[in-house]
């Protein structure tokens, strides 16, 4: 059994969220936003590939923030 991190919202329980997502898929809105978000996604993938989100990098950024002042 998987333990939930948070309880689902009322909209999720009622199925409103799923209906809105299906409508957006049917209208093709996600195809437009996929093109518009491509540069941001490429930047994020590049950062991830070079280890920007690794535990060591997170620790280093945390320590530099502590001693920034």
C-alpha cells in the first residue's frame, strides 16, 4: 500500500481536473505549449545532465547561501 503525501483536492476527487486535462488534450493546447516550453525544458535537461540537481550540488549551493552575507 502506498502512503499518500497529501490528501487529494475536491476537484481531483470530483474528476474536474481530469476532465479539464482531457479537454486541453482534445483541443491541442498541449501541442502549442510543448513548443513554447521547449527552451525552458532544454535548459532544465542540460542542468540535470551536468549534475545541477545532485545531492553534492545542492549541498554546495546551500553552504554558499549560508556564507553569502
